[in-house]
């Protein structure tokens, strides 16, 4: 029997999140409280619901660079170790409340240095918050594993430094390296020193590519930089021709599918940034049908006003995603995580599959 994903099922199912920005998921109440505590006066309002609406209106402008402007408020209140620790703790707590059992949350430490913190202090605060959040979630009967991806801004020149930072903390909770920010005019190949350092040290990397920019960004990320996963990767659909005889994949699309390169897709955010014109027209439907390694993610929970359960609910509404396909998408994500193989396998066999079986999927 086909069981289409409903909000209730989406919340109850165990979920895996690979693409979520720490500075894009703050609670509005927390922003207001931290702004008051640390003297930030730039908020458009100090009313919780109004602030959430203001940020989401600002983000939903169909343009990645305009979308990124909304981070000014969250970054402004993340310039102190205790503030960062609180934000990281609440991130882990919020994700566990949404049924997420494993998450890789990314953050660009270079954005938090305005008040004098060094990069190591920032990462230490993030990891401490995650660890405290994990303990609180476990005590509440909602266990979650949260790891960090160290992100460098592609519009800056600190990527080599951030790569070294990721490696210093690789055994303490940082599982990989990423670059983010405006794509157009800032190709990933500008950061080859960082990517080479990560690969030569046998660590992991994912690259934002194929969101605001097209196939050249994806091609560089995989072919030159060695990305193991693609942050978004939406525009890979541009290399798929829909014909009367069915879809025809170009060389790049074939390579991405053949090599099982994971696509960290964020449907709602992709609409907000203009990478997709609507949920109905989002390429995720085609890519799922063609068996690309699709994963489902939130990107920025505050800016897009979503949870991971919301994203799966949307897929149920717009693409008839059922419980079987939701499990497939979840296992895709867990297989693609940057923790060790035995840890991934344990979560799949001991948490994810039993969780879906309880909901009625025994395949």
C-alpha cells in the first residue's frame, strides 16, 4: 500500500540532514535576546513573530545575493563564544525535536571574528554547543548526532586557513570542509589550495555549486576541485534533455549519476533564491525519477521558515513522495554523510530502518 508522506508521518520519521547553516537557523527569540545582551541595535523589530516574517520576506526575493543579505542580523549576534554556544545548543535541540537523528551543520567561522574571537575559539564554542545539545536530546529520549562542516566564504580569501582549521578539529567534531556564498563570478577553482589540502589530508569536502550558477560551477566543483557532494546541484537538470522518447542525459549529468554524487537539495530555499521557479517545477522530481542520489535538506530554517519535516511534507504534496521513497531519500543522505562507514551503517540499521518499519514500511 502506498502511504504518501503527511505532516504527521514526516515529523515521526527519522531524518538525516546534510545541508543546514548554523547562522541560518536561529530562533527569532534568541536573536532578540542576544541583540539586547550584546548591544546590537540593527534589528527591524523586537517582536518575535514580526522579526521572523521580516527575515523571511527579505530572503524570499528570488535572488541568492539578496537572500544572503538577511544574514546580517544573525551574524551580528554571533560574535561572542557564549552566544555561539547557545545558538549551537538550540540548533541541536530544534533538530532533535523535528526527528532528525543525524545532522551536518555548516558554519563559516570567519564571519564571527568582528569582536576579536579567533577561529579556534569559534569552532570550540560551536562544538561545545552541539555536544551539550546532543546530551540534552538524549536525556529527553530524542537522540541525535550533530557534526560540523567548516565553511569558507568563496567571496573572501581565507579558504586555505579554514581548510587548516577543519583539519585541526577533524577528530573533535568537524567532519568536512565547504565553500559558500555568491556563486556568479566566484568559481570554486579560485580556492584550489584549500581543496588540495583537504584531499591530500584524506578529509572530506562538499561545495556549493549549481544553485545560482549553472553547469560550469558543477563541472569545476567535481572535475577540478574534487567535491564529494554538491551543495544544491539544482542546475544539473540543465544537462538533461527531455525528449519524446524520454530524458537524455549529457556527459556531466551522466557522470554525476554514475558516480552517485550526492545532491544536497533544499527545495524551499531553492525557490527563495531563484534556483527553481516553484516547488512544482523544482528539478528534484525529475532527479528522483532518474535515480540520482538526491538528499533533502533545509539550507536555512529561519530564512526559509522551514523544518526538514516541512520539506518532506512538500514533497508528499507536490511529488507524491511516499514512505518508501522518503526512506530511500533518508538512506541516501546517511550513506552520503562524512562520518565513518561503521557509524553510518549503525544509524541506518539500528535507527533509520527500524524507525520507518514502525511507521509501516518494511521494505
